[in-house]
C-alpha cells in the first residue's frame, strides 16, 4: 500500500459494502482535489450527463482503479446493472436518490437508486431526490461525484446536496459500521438474486408491451414499481405500503391440444378460443352493467353510447366514471350496425368480432380474452377519471382503436404455440377497479388483488 500512498491520499477510505462507484470516486476526487478530466485519464472513470438511463450514466475501468489505488471493487453494483439490462432502467432512477445522513458521512448506496426503496435501512431516514438546501431536483446519477473539492454538491446551488457538508468524523463512524451496512442492504441483494420468477415476469411486461404509450392512463414507471411489489415482494423493511393493494393481476394456465378448434379450457370443458366471443362478451357485459348501473338504467347507457358515437363526447359533469367508461367500452367492442334500441338490452349486444391484442394474434383463448377485456375496461376507466379530473368533457380523442394495445399483458408462449408446447400461460395487470367483485367476472382462485 505504501507505493500508492506516495501519490494519492485517502486510500484507507476504500469502498464500503453496497457503495455506488460514483460515491467512492466522488470521495476520492474530493480528497485529492482532482477534476473529472483527471478522473477519466488516470482512473478510467467517465460520466455521461446526456443519458437518462441509470446503467449508462457512468463507466469505469476496474483495472485502472485497482492499479492506482489497490482497491478491489465490490461486484454487487455490476451484478445488478448487468443481470437485467432491460429492467434496470425502469426500476432504478436516473436522478440521484440519497439518504441525507449517509451523504454527510460520505456514503451513497446504489440501492438508493431503486425507486421501491423509500427509507434508508441504516438511519430510517426517507430517501430524498431534491437538494436539502435549495429544493431543486438532484442531478443525474452521473452528477453524483460532483466537482473537485465539492463532494456531493448540488449542481443548482453549489451547496451540500444533503443539507450538511461532508464530515470526516461522521465518515469514520460509518466506516466502523461496515458489517452493519452489509447486513442492512444484504436482504436487497438476496431479493434481487432470489426473485427470479417474479422479476422475469416484470421483465416480460417491459419486453412484450410498449410502455411509452401508457402515459394516457398511468405513469409507466410507477405502475411497473407496483407490479414488482405484487410479483416479487421486497423484504419487509423495504416494502412500500403505498404500492400495495392497488393492482389486480389475472393469471391463466390452460392446456392446449393439437387442434385449436377442439381445444378445451381444462377448468370448464368449453371451447377456449374467442370464436365463442359472443357468449363470453355478453356474459361479462351483463355483469359490468349490473355493477355500473345497479338500478338497471340500460337506457342511460344507450344514450351515452349514442352521444359518443354521434358527437364524440359527453358532458361528464356529475356523472360516474364507471358509467361513462362502460359506454366507451361497449362502442369499442360491439357491432357498429347495432341500434340504440338493441343497446338497451345487454343480452342483444352483438360482439363485433375476434379480439386482437398485439402479439397474441387473431385467436385468443377464453381465459386470456376475458382477462384482456377486463384490462381494457380498467384502462378506459383510468382515462375517464383523468379526463373528469381535468374538468374537460369526456371525449374519445382518437384513442378508440389503440386501447387494447395499452393493457399490461404477458402471454407465453406466443401464439401459435411452439411445437410440443401444450400449455398457455400468461397474465394481465391493471389498476384495481373499486367495488367490482372480481368473482362475478373472473373464475375464482385465479386472481390476486
């Protein structure tokens, strides 16, 4: 170690367990008074301020860092960033998230970037993403090291991002608790490595759906965080209470046979494909109407449908969002030649055709079709609520044909199924529909709330 000490100071303050690389390099550059250019030239550490992706915000040459400092970098950060490259940008924030007390001690963990982590396990302090001095949002992850002699400084005001300047005495105390740091964050490492099945499904939500189009009904990052909470529950001390119980998940697992027209849904003994969509749709519609219009006001629903078809909008003042969404839902899936008189009686509702939902294809089995229909209605309900909250008249605005593609859907295997694959598995997720008893529209024991 002596050969290193002649060139650099602070080499006894090497990496702490679960510390982010920008945190380590930031502390090192502050102690040695070197700028970002010198960091790149001598340690191979670079930052990309133009990206909004967590994993691409920085890079480094581990061999150069080891050669210059003698440090062996922990592998946890690299493991997380490389193990799920599709999922990491959606679950990890690109802006700096931090514990103010940890920053005062010269420490930042890459786990703080995981948006589901709301409190620091060391200090039980809420994770912050704004400067504690000026209130501005923290910069990108690449800004974390700050500038020479300005360890963790706010890019906006130049003052300490955590509200208090870096303290060596606080750092020494934190360094003496290295074992506690490892234990505090160790459960997150175990969760990330052991939740393969749940995280695999969340990853498929990203792969099989176009999340950037979800903006019309939700914040895609927030929805994915809630989906992760349902599919891969985090350790109890990190559980986000605000993300629980607000998403409904419908799953199916059915057996296929060689002839699609003779396939049966093993749980019900019926034809599983949406060629029988008329009966499926009529059954679901009657239950949704009974829920949205408990007084049996079918004529009012027909009137809403007529207004949407003829004018393209409805005055939503003092109207229930579920009733408006149901009228829109029916216009999307019922035969355009139907008359308002036929709309009044849901038993005479005419299914417009097979349900086409992106990558599944033209033929959808009964259970997936039922799940997708419920998901479509839930998405429409969220859009309706947003329009009502803005004070606008309820209108279609050209969204009608694209709605089925906005439903969070995972379908495996793809249709048609690969040779020899005799099962179809999948799920649909959507915001829970308040006061709707799922047992009336979905087979019991196949949904999670």
